[in-house]
C-alpha cells in the first residue's frame, strides 16, 4: 500500500478537514476516522496531528466549535465549517485541481532527445 509523505499529508490537512466539515458537524475522533475511510487507510492521523490544525482553522475563523452532549452522556466538541471556511474550501479545491493538472502535464511530457 502507498502511504503519503508527512509533508503532503500536512499540506492536505486544511482541505481535508474543511471538506469533511462541509458534509456536516463532526468531532475529532470522527474526523480522524473519516480521513482514514476516504483515503482507504493511506492517511492515518493521530490526535496530536489533528487538534493543532483544528485550533488553527478555528483561529482563522474557517471553522467553529461547540460542546454538545452525546447520547452516551459525554460532552464532545463538535466542529462545523463557517461561511469563510466554505470560501476557503472553494479556493483550496481550485488550487489542488490546478496543481493536479500541472503534474499531469509534467508527467505526460515526452522526454526531449
């Protein structure tokens, strides 16, 4: 199985989190599981990686959080995307698609003689 480099995972954390939260409110453990699911297990985040990014995105006002009492009677911190976050996600999508196109162009070039 192919695993991604730490730098690529770090670079993709913002659009991954914003994309997941665009699906609806979620909490840390669930976000970690969703990333693992959508990457077919190629990306596995630990709490220590996720929470600093969540705090940064919240500081940037791209996401917001609230404490909600779960069905099990525990309080969980749920995160949701803000309007600013939706705008940022749109830009992230455009950036990643442009980079994808650049790489496809590069790798489909024929070697010069």
